[in-house]
């Protein structure tokens, strides 16, 4: 539903009561101690006569691999050209968010402003304003496309989007340009009547970000080290960590020299991670398992195999060339988050387990790939175990993979080949947006 409101020119703030309604009803607080202010300023108000680049992103994978690297490249690009550029990050409501996106972005990116989910809702609803002082554009980097196009309308900026699926086809006409990672996706969108002149194939934005670690991975693997990735959200980790530790125990019983590392997401708050690890300290110590969070990419690069849940981490592993076994147990469907309205409907009292069980059953029958590299290739490059699976099943399959070094090497090469992108992806996107970031009088109006 599109919410009507003031014109594109910013309006003054309305009553605090209306703000609380938007904040409390439409966007429940994430389970995090991090504040979610209207505008989490890191550098004060936007300077006068500055171009504006507003990045709209969502969950951990999109923020860490798209939004933050894009912001860093944009800041360097603007500095090289002597263009004053204000970078803002907007985080719309997302059921897959970890609740730690704001503190992560504060630590990693050169953002002048960071808006959390409630602030985003207030801006798109016209209750609050996002002050801008010059020309600019809005770039979609994950999440619901509606928020990006609506925000762009509020600001009077053109909208751009970087996407990796064909879901953009329904809103393609709302974007000045759609950036794509591959020609295959461009062809798929053209087949459903998205104009080719609206699309630009720029490559995979994540490859530049991970390039240095990819080189490290080629030379650093020694011995049998297995990475255990339990996920980036607390509700996933709580379910998957015991499962993966049982898997590690079964593998160690068969092959005593295997070493394990639990690779923790940077989107897990340190206190939350400590709380989740506490019940398992004895088993971690007995199995001599390291827990790595601060230098996770370097740790991943040094592993021969990863056992992981589905998600953006499967792309990270593929770019690094680390073979993986992707597992998705469906025996407790109530713990799974789903896309679209089904997630919100399942949160109604009495409906959660029934809705999620039905969706899990339907998903299992479709036999769809869950690992991004397999989706990209259209075939099973890395093995997947989905459904009613036990740690013993995962242990058996992982040991088979580790026993075949030739297969691991071949898989590593195939994974790197899937994400072979020429460097400079962010720069290519910025050059496309450059006319709208120009401070030359009248240039933006003429282009529009």
C-alpha cells in the first residue's frame, strides 16, 4: 500500500505521537541493544552544496558485501574528482535483519547518516524528512524495492538499483538504470520485456571486496581445517550451533586430525555471541574448536572445507574458492524466517508453526537449490543436504568430500570461475550515476 504524504520538498516534523505509532506498530524493535534513532549521524548535518548518494540496503550480507564496499569506493571516487559527496545509508524493515546493521555500518563505512527501519518508515510515510542540500540519487542494494523507489520520490532523486534476481522486473520502470552482475540475468530480464537500455551489466559487486582474500586462499590451505558457519542471526545460530558441534564431534571420531573453526558473523553482538557460546564451552574445548569473528574472511580462506547454512556466505565462500557443504535442516520449521507476507502472517498467534510447516513441505517438494553458487550455475556445484537430516548425515558427507582432494581442487576452481568479474564494479556504477551527482548548475535538470 502506498502511503500519501507531503510533496517532494521536505516537510517539518509532525507530532511525536504519530512518530511513536509508526515506530511501535509498523516496525517492532529488533532484539538488539543498539539504538535505532531517526538519523544516526556520524558527521553532523549535510554540508552545503554537496552531492548526495543515498544507499538503501537490508540484511547482513547486503550491508557487508554491497553497501559498505560501495560507500568506501564512492568516497574514494568523489575525493579523486574533488566532488563533495554525502553518503547516507537507509535500512528499511526486513525480517532477515540481524539488528546489528547500524553499529556495523558505523564501524565500517564512511556514512554521514544512517537511518534505521523506523526512521525509514517515517521518511517514506512523509512524517519526517531527510534533509538534502544538492543533487543526488538513491541506489538500491538489497531489500524491498518499494522502499527505494518511494524514498527516491520523497527526495526528488532518480533511483538506481543493483540486483541479482529477476524480481526487479515489476518495478523496472521506476529505475533510471538497473545494474546487473551478469549478462545471463540481463537476457532473462529482456525476455520479460525490461528494456535493455535500462540495464547495465557491471559484474558482481562482491568480487572487488573479496579479491585480496581470494588471492590469500590460493596459497594458505594446509592440512585439514573445516569451517563451521552457523549463520548471522541469533535465531539461526541458536538452532544451528549445537547441530554443527555434533557434526564436528562425529567427524573427529572418524578422523582425529581434523581441526575446526566456528566462524562467527560480525553481525552478532559480542555479548549475544558469548551468551550463545556459553552452554557449549565444554564441547568447544574438548574438540579444540577456535571461535573466529574479527578476521573471519582470512580464517575462511585458510579452510579446506566449510559446512554452512544457506545465505550470502555461500557467495563469499565461492568467491574465495572454498569448497562447501550447504545444510538446511527442516525438522523445526517454526524457527525459519520466510520472505514476503508469509513471515508476517506466521507471527499471528496460533499460526506460526502451521504456516511454516506448510511452506517447508512445499519448498522441499520443489527441489530448488539453496546455495547461491548452485543457483548461479543452474546445477549442483557444491553438495546440499536439505530436509530431515541429522549431524551424522552431514559428518558422513563432509568426510567423503575431504577424502577426495582432486574433487576439492576442481570444486574450488569452478566456484572461482562462477564469480570471475573484472575489477572496478563499483566504479562502473558510479560513472553511470555521475551525471546526477554533478554540481554543475542545470546539468541534472537537463538530463532528467
